[in-house]
C-alpha cells in the first residue's frame, strides 16, 4: 500500500471479500477481520497503533484509514489534477481518456458533476483531437448531454485504441518486408 492508491486498495479489498459471499452484519465482521491482512508496513503499523475500542465499526476503520493515507492535501492535489487535465502532445485519445478516468477513480469524492467532468476532459484535449471529436458529434460536444458525450468518447477511444494497436503491428511488418527485399 505504500505507493498504491488507497481507493483502489479498498475497491480490490471489497472485490476479494465479495468472493466469500457474505452480506449484512456478517459482511462488516468479515471486513473487520480481513482488512489488517490487506495492509503492509506503515499502514498495518498505523492500524495496530489505534487505541482499543476506537475502531468499532467498519465505517470507523474505512473513514480513519482514508483520512490517514489520503489526507485533505492529497484530495486537493487529486482534484487539481482532474481540473487541470491536459492531453499530452503525442498522447492518443484512448490513452488520454483512460488517464482522465483514472484521475477520477483515484479521487471518488472529487465533487465534479458529470457535465463538468466531460467539459474538463474536452477542454483539455489537443486542438486536432477536439476538432475530430466535435466533428463526430456533428457540432460541438458541449451541446450534447453528458451521457451522449461519454458514449461517443468511449466509442472513439475504443476505435482509437484498436487503430493504435493495429498500426504498430502493421508498421513492423512493413519494415520487415523492406529488409527482406533489400537482402535479395
């Protein structure tokens, strides 16, 4: 957990506990019993340093854990990273979209409404990418609902990923063919 995102850690922890198939009060007891085993070094030392009876519910553990490993300063940094998102100069749309969604996942309490999330992403795109995105919408993406925009962005990012993946393998094939011709 030293370099792991705490929200991802909790999400993975919930997934693993979900494999047991327990719910309700038993689920909270399961979380309380298994959580220490999901921690390492500093996080585990912090948990064991808590006074007896100070963590009596799973909500107590989760709240204090996040306050410890994701303090307000980190939350502010994460919110700033979301608000100032910018696509890299040579970054494909698919990678920019995945990176942006990752920023949102790392700070689930960011407080940005879906409409603002879409607007921030689109405003952070390179001009050429934004122009292609707007063209695919038949006008500015800002005139669509957030749900429509996300659907089209997801579709374009998926297509972009496939073309990026296909382009690199076909490029290598062309280089190989050229080398074979020159050897003859």
